[in-house]
């Protein structure tokens, strides 16, 4: 979702940056982008541990709530060009669509427009799995819900942890360079610069 359908990664970085600054933690854009796709609690713990801070569960929750308020304050929804048309095209062709994200369920509605959210046959939010990306559980759960084998699925990702998750689940993975350049997306089966490019990979006759 983030960095694939919605251009939201800059706002996620800003939210983490401002929420952690009072704790003396200065995160970089790369710190956040490379952790994209993880459950929020794992990301936050990792960022704090990098500065030798060992947070309690209550502290994690407190910082995360501050982070969410900051994100809500700054976030401006911007859907990547062609995203809705791309999904609609795949639906017309009879493909089943799944959304696998590290974002909690209650935040998905704030980020994703209903007209796009309703195109998905299944949505696996970050709070619906025990192990987030790079563990294969999120994608395997989507497969199970769609009643498909991993070998029958193609995953579109934008970050290293998501690529690892998809490949560990045994799926074909296409990586988008919307968040990170190609050298950071090693492990993907294919790399594309836009959803328009992916159209040709998945379905040559489908035009946006």
C-alpha cells in the first residue's frame, strides 16, 4: 500500500522523525524506508535500540500514538498515477487482488480511498499477523484467504523487507523503485519504475 499505491512514505518518515526527536533519536529517511513494511512496534523498537534505548511496552505505545498524531497532521493523500486504473484492469481480467501491509487496520481507512480499498478481495493489515515482514506469514495468510498457491501469485513490493517476505513465501516478486533505487531491491524477480511498467509484465494486453 505505502509506496506502491499511495505516495505516503515521505509522511511516514516525517512522523517518525518528529516523534523520536524528543528522545534524542535522529532517524534518517533511509532508516525508515529500509524498515518499511514491518509492524510498527518492531520498527519503533529497532529505531530506539539503535540508540541503546530499551523501551517498555507502555513507552512504545506512547511514542506510537504521538507518531500517529503527527502523521495525521501532515499526511496528504496522493495516489500514484495509474494505480486505480491498474487495479481495475486486473479485476476486469479476473485476477484476485490482495493487499498486504504493515499498517494497522484502523489506519488503512485513513490512508486508502474507499474506491480503491474495495477493489481488493482480501486485506491483511499489520495487526492481523503474529510475524510481520520479512517473515512470510503476511503473504501466506493472503494466499490462504484467496485459496491460491504461492506459485500462483505475483507480489508488488517497494522495500527490501517486503521482497524478503514475498520470496520466503515462494512468490514471484516485482519491485517498484518508487521509494528506493534498484540496488536496494535485490532479491526481486523483476524491478519496475512504475505501475505502468508492471502492466506489461503481468498482462501484456492490459492498458491503463
